[in-house]
C-alpha cells in the first residue's frame, strides 16, 4: 500500500531522528528547514508532524523557546494505541495465558536475586492485601486486580524493555477483561488459595536468588491459573447468554 505524502514525510522524519541520534526533548529543525530538507509544501510538513504527534513521537510548544520536540511515548500511551488493534480481536483467557506461560517464568528466573529489597517489600505488601479470601463480589474484583498488579510490578523490574512491555500489556488487557466481563464472579476460593500459595513461594525463591525454583513456580502458577480463569470466563459467557 502506497503511503500518502504526509505519511512518507513522517517516516522520513523518524529516520532523520534516528540518524541524527536525537533524544526525547531535543528540538527538531524548524518548519522552513523541514520544508527545504524534504522538498514538500508547508501543509504536507504540518500534516506529517500531526501524524507524529498522534503517535506520541513529537510534541509542539508555542511561545518563547517553542518548536517541535522529540517525545518519548509513555508505556501507558503505547499500550492504549496497541490496545486499539486488539479491540475487535475478541481475545480469550486462553490466548493470554498461552503467552503468559511462556514469558513470565523466564521473567522471574532473570529477576531472582536481583530485586531491590524495597521492591520485594512492596510485593509482599500487595500479597498481604489479599491474605484472606473475599466474601463479596467487590472484594473478589479488587483481589483479582491486586494479583495482576503483583505481576505487573515484577514485569516493571525487567532490564529487557521489550519483555517488560509485552508482559505489562498482557496484564493490562487481562485486567480490563476481568473487570468488564466480570470474571471475578462467582467467588473462586480455589483460584485465590492456589494463587496465594504460588506467589508466597515465588517471593521466597526470588529473595533467595533461586532462579530455577522461581521459573518452576511461575510456570506451575500459570498452568494452574489459566484453566481456572477459563472456567470463570465460561461461566461469564453462560450468564450472558441466559440473561
């Protein structure tokens, strides 16, 4: 598919940014300079910059010291843009756990023995927030979200930005699916008790620097949680069809 002229210029500007080694906060050439560099009309250059702004790659400021500057999209912005692609894909719990089973065991194997004590403390605090089983649907929902926050905090510690983003993105999707499909009902004490046990043992392995044990525990955790969450999903679908 042939790109429009503004889209071609937007790609050319991205290439320019990389070649010149520009970093977030660095100023792009002025509009007249861009017009001369790319041999395009003012309207085409402005539309190209609007495309880059929509992608979160540049930001414009007016007034003294203004101009167009290289901008680094936040993980939240990147997740939101990517989520649009999956909006009509009808992702299932099985789809998500197929990937979680592969990535998260390797994540924790790398993290074992390398976590800051403050992070370990924060993980234990999150775990303590659902140390008792829920008694209401609202409590169950909050506990589901907290368990995913536990895993998100682990993903945030990875030194591999791609691995961190992929896991974090999946957890964001899973959080949204859990809430809007009400996968936290009915209350599932089996899911809760198994999850608490796995996460408790996982934290001990991480603290002790035992990557092999951490990998095995997370793998078992994902293999157990997947089918249980699929059961919650099946119940939700049945409830929807009978309402």
